[in-house]
């Protein structure tokens, strides 16, 4: 006993008769051994008594073979039972070598409470000491002095850890701690138990878990799984003459990290907890939005079938379905209905990929619509949280309410044309970008790049924003951040690189797509300009000017556009100003009405007013003659909403704190107004609806506040008047 050091060893056991003897023998130089046992049914407890260990049950009760449900609690309990200040904890399947034994003896004898003993941990798998594994080098901080203020981190049911205060110094000791691994099936059983405990811990803490923290953990564990898989393949090739952890054991960690990150129970728990945290007003708005969208979905599905989700007012969905079917059946990104399947350069792969994932390529369109409806609900939440953060909660409630109830916002998610999903990812990218300008966190910038790249895969109209937003950001923040703004440009381009490469290989062109290059932005203005000037269809004008035809003429449009713009800029400005009228005033509710009720007579107002002053009277006349007085009222309501947007913009610009943000949002609006061109349909305006609703909400919140103040003043005046009359003796 005199040769033993004043150090308490704590061990948790459960049926470890195969390894506990070697473990206890290696730490027998310590004068206090505590064993917390889970009511083992083998000889574990008998062997522990041979070494003079103090035996305690992990939990009281008659049941045998009780698996630990909270490792942190057991560690705390074992530490509380220790007699000494120095505590060394080991697992029942571990032992230490002689070198480490001498180091521990020396450290305890020196008695510097601020020193923490750390040492290498070596795995023994299938009887072999492992030299290389993905987690090597692995260090264990196991020897501590309780007087240093070191304690167990609360809350962790599994993968428990110590909290070290300032002043604690970790000292690497010579020697090694060896850990026996059971066979693979037992390892998997242990991992299953650990994952269960980790999920239970997550569910317990879900009410205070932020989505950003959850997504950060998801990303971290997914990357770790990727690393495990890569090293599982590489290590055996690199270290042929050494004992490398077998591939099947590496894959144990691969699956552990993936399941830990992506288990649906965690998503469910966080969604439920997040819903409970939402304000009652927002819950009401969300429920109203859900009911409206589900009713519309049911009406379309029951009365018109799945075809209404594709063969609606726009042909884009049909093209996306055709491309998805050609990819599935022929492996070709093509709009051709039969061979030869010509490569398409106009569409991007986002929506065809979405249709392939949701069954649209197999004729099942409704699952994709359901996903889009759920995404539209997520968009309402994003609008609320964005507006609450950068403006205030009252404005956020109004903006979310507009997004929930405005017809375009609940109709277009039922159409598989891309705008709905595109808007969700675009607004998410803008949210992340604005957050980055404020927080400077690289993780947020990465999120922005991913979301904007996905949006651009869905609709290439967002491609110029890759350059435009960082340029605005460069003017909004410290110029020393130029490097990160350059990164903000490069990251989405890197993510879009596969499609650039595809276009280069298949089409011989490094452009992202022909839609933006030819018809986007000034392209439609050029069409209007040439139509008015030459009284011919634009394509004929291009053919004459360039002496080319067909696809060559289409490819020459941008050059013609730039030349004509340089010659007659005022004409373009006039066309652009005219375009803004239908962009903001055209509500698209007629299209919705016709889609819901195909027999609805829209007659003469099939043709949308494009903003020509002389055609306005005819436009109104056609509406009235066709029985569209109800929809003229709808136009008037939308015009009032447009005025609210404009006044809200002016109010927001007066606030110095939010002015830069407002200008950034307004720039995005102007870009989409310009990029949509003449005849801007309501769906072209859909991607910026969230921003428009925020500005409208700013005005409505101000108006409602002024109105409530006026009502209070009026009621106070009436009260004073009543009092004066009651005091009047006459």
C-alpha cells in the first residue's frame, strides 16, 4: 500500500470480464479504485473485488445488464465518489503501459493541480494494435486534479467531455493507453445505442436549438463522413506495411456520422420545437397559408388531374418534363421528342433534376408540387425572420401575411415551372449575403454561394447577381474585404462549373446558357425597339443586319443589342420606363382564375397590356366588355398595393440605419424589372415578391400606427368633450 499513489481511478463496467482484469492490473498502483457497474451478470464484479475496488451500482434497482443512459451523469457520480483530488478515469476495455504508469506517478507526486495529463490512445482491433486510422493521432485527457476547477460538461448523454478552466495546462505524457475493440457486430450495437442517446439529447435540447447551429452540425458531420470514407480508401494504399484500421471498421464511423447528421427524428424534433417557439400571430398566418395552398392543390388535382400542374398557363413546365424524360430514357438533355436528340442550350438542369427526384419524369407530378408548397411556406418564414431582424416584428407580421395571402404566392407553387423553388433559394441567398455583410462569417458566405448557385441552376436569370451583389457589397463594407467579395463571386461560379463544362463539351461554348445571353436583360428591349423601327419581326431584322439565319442569327442578337443601344439609348430608356408599368401593375390574377376554372370566359383580355399609353383605353374597355369588372377591381387593389410598395420604399430610405439594405433590395428589384423585359408577366415578378411585400408592409405598418394614434386622439377628444358637457350646468 505504501507504494501506491494518492490517485482515484474511476471505471464504468457492464459485463467486461474479458478485459477488466488487465485494466485493473494496469492501474493497481493507485490507492483508490471505484467501479460503477450496470448490474453485470458475468464475473466483472468478482474480478474487481480481487483488486480491492469499491463497487457501486450505476443505478439502483433489481434489473440486470442495464446499459448506461447518461454517460455524463455516471462520470459525475464516479468523480463524486473519489477519495483523492487526483482522478484518472479509464474504460473497462482499456489499459496503460509501463511508460504511462511512470509518467502518471511522477505527475501526481509533483502535485501541480493545473496540469492535465494527456496521452495517446491506441486501438486494438481483432488482436492487432492499429497504427493508422482516420482518427489518429487520438489523445485522451484523462488525468485531472479536481481542485483546478475542472468539471464535466452538463447535458451530454453520450460523448461526454470535461470543461477546463483558464490556467489548466495539458501536458502530453509518454506512454500509451490501449483500447480493445469488440467484434464489428458488437461495435455496431454500441453505436446504435450511442446514436439513440445522442438523439434523445437533441430532442431534449431542441426547444433552444437554433437552425443555424443545427445546419452547422449537419454540415460538420457530413464532411467528417466524407473524410472517413476518403481515408478508408487511401490509408491501406499509402501504408501497406502497417496495421491500418480495416475498411469495414472505418465504414462504421462513416455511417455513424451520416446517421447522426441526417436522422429524420432530429429534423422532426427541431421542426416541432421551432413551431412551438413561433408567435401566435405567425402560426395563424402559416396555417392560413397552408389551408389556402392545400385547397387550391386539391381543387386542381380533383377537377383537372395532375396535368394542371404541368399544362397550365405556361409551356415551361412541359419543356422541363420533356427534358427530364429524355434524361431518364435516353441520357440526353434535350427537348427533342424523337431521335436525333439535339442538345438544348436554353434550359438549365435545376428543374429537370428536381422532376427526376420527385417522380415528374415518371408521370407523377403531384409530389413535386407538394415540395414546392412546403417550400413556399418556408419562404413565408424566411420573410418573417428577415424582416423582423432588419426592420421590426410588426412589419414582419404584415409582410408574412401578404406572402401568405396574395394569389400569385399560392398559385405558382402549384405549377412546375421553377419560379417557386427559384424564389426560395434566391431570397435565402440574399438573406445570407446581407447577414454576411453584417457578421463577416465565412460560413454564411458559403451558404450564400450554395443557395445562389442552386437558384441559378433553376433559373439562369440570377446569373448576373453572382457579380452584381458582391459589387454592391464591396461598396457597403470595408474595402479591405475585397478578397472575400472576390470569393463571393468565385464560389458560385465553381459550383456552376459542371454546367459550363457541359456546354463547352456538348455545345462548344463556355457560356452558362442562351436564355440570358440572347433574350435576357436588354434582349427583349431590342425586340421591341426593332419591331417599332423596322416593322418586322426581330429575328428577320437580325438576319438582315448580320446576313445570317436561324441559330446564327439568334447568337448575333447580343451584338446587335449593344450596337443599337449605343446608337439610340433614349429609345431604350423610354421602353424600359414603359415596361415598369405592367411589371408592377399586372397582377396575373386572371391567369389564376382561368387555370382554376378553364371554362372562364376571359375573351378580349387574353392579351396583356404592355404599357403602351394609347392602348390603355382599349385594355380597360376589353375588360369591361368581357364581364371583367370584378377583375378590374382586383387591378385597382393591386394598384393600391403597388402604391404601398412605393411609399414603403420612400419611408425605408429615410432611415439611415437601413438605407444601405434598402438600396440593395431596390437594386435587386430594378434588375429583375430590367431582365424580365417587355410584357413582364406576373411570374417574372414572383422572385422579388418577398422584397415588394416587405416595402408594402413598411408603409402599412406606418399607416396602421398613424391610424391607431388618430383613433386614440379622437377617443380622447370625445372623452374630454363628454366630460365638459357633464360639467356644464345648463
